[in-house]
C-alpha cells in the first residue's frame, strides 16, 4: 500500500518505539507499506528529526531515514495551492498524495482539511486497512 507519511508519525515513532506510529514505520521497513517521498518532504523529515528539543540520537535518525529512503517511492509532485491550508508547510504532503493518489498518514488530520481532496488516515486506521485488505 502506497502512503505519504507525515513527519509527526516519524517523530512519534521515535518518541514511543512500541506505539502505533512506530508500527507504521516498521511496516514501511518491511515494505507492507511503501512510503512516497519527494526531496522537499525528505528534507523536512531530516530537519524535524534533528531538532535539539527531541534529543533523538543521530544514529536513530540516520537509521530511520536510510531505511525509508531505501524502500520509498521517490516522486516529483505537482505544486498545489496553500490558500486553504492551516499550515502551508503541509503543501508538499498534499501535492504528493494528490499526484500519487495515495492517503496521507498523520496524527494531525486537522492540517489536511477536506478541501484538499486527499484521503487522510491516522496511523491506527492505516494499519487497520493494511491488515484487512
């Protein structure tokens, strides 16, 4: 199943290694889920995961990013409007989901309003769909 993984899922996975977001990341690594990325999103992942306030070890971050890069489908997304977005920084995620016709997996659905015309799944919904299809 192809998915666009929001940054907060990766952050949550490192904060709580036995939580649902961590299971989503594990399914990416096992290729049951295949993340879709573009350079802009990958850069955001790196920037967020290396913020001092999180205190993640560089080894943890690099391991996660290396694993994701190895299995991800790398695409270029068509630009999208940021007019209706609560956070314009989410535009690359929406554009990529629209380009690939794939859902966004996020713990923060309010950043992706219905007007964006993308399917939004929580990590739990994503896993549920994965294991029932």
